[in-house]
C-alpha cells in the first residue's frame, strides 16, 4: 500500500469470513426472544450477525463466551460492530460473569483471524456507538451509581438495558 493511502474498512461479512464465524443476514443469528430488544433508526441497518457462543461452544465448552456480534451499517457503506450479551442482571454477582465474557471476547479480538472484527470494534468507538451491550430481562439489580456500574464503565460495557437502539 502506498504511503499515505487510506485503507478501506473491512465489512462485517469479510470479518466473519476471516474469523470463520458463520454470519447470518440481519439479526438472524440472535435468538428470536432477543431480536425485538435490538432497535435501529431509519439511518442504521443491521447488515448481519454472528453467534459467537454457538460458534465456540464445542471448542471452548468451559469458557465464558460472549454471545452475539451485530454488524451495523449506514447507507454510505460505513460499517461497525456492536457486541451484545443477553444475560440476567438480577444480582450484582452477574457483573463478574459479564466481565469474564468480555475478557474472552477481547482475547479473541487480539487474534490475527479477528483483526477485521477488532477494526470494526474500533470503528464503533470512533462512531461513538455502543460497543458492548448487556441486554437483560426480568429484574435489574445493577444501579447506576454502584461499584459494579463503575467496573462495567471502566471496561466500556453499558449498564444493563432492556433494549438497545442504534
């Protein structure tokens, strides 16, 4: 590549292919019970999704695996990824489980096969988009001013949400 040339950002589809994680169009990789909790504006579309938990269940059965990656895009072709984890928030002890899942995901993003996903994750941060989202159903015991909320914020995880909108 020439000096000063701008490298095009990868697409979500390319990132999934290089990481050998099956991609599904739209929110198809997300379990049906969670799809309605993922909303988009008229300017943003879900270009695809991956189920990381299922993809690595056999190879890493004892790992705390993150569940989903969503490829988001604008009409101009710009794409980024948001990582979504549906998980109970009924106890503050769940924060440690979410952070363990984040550790697993961040380790994946450091692997060469996941370089495009890592770039799309950085792009989400540049777009000031949510990057790591914890979806919950039922009760939420993680208060906004708690020690647990601060631990999540330090790692870039949003407080648990019933739904997320892009």
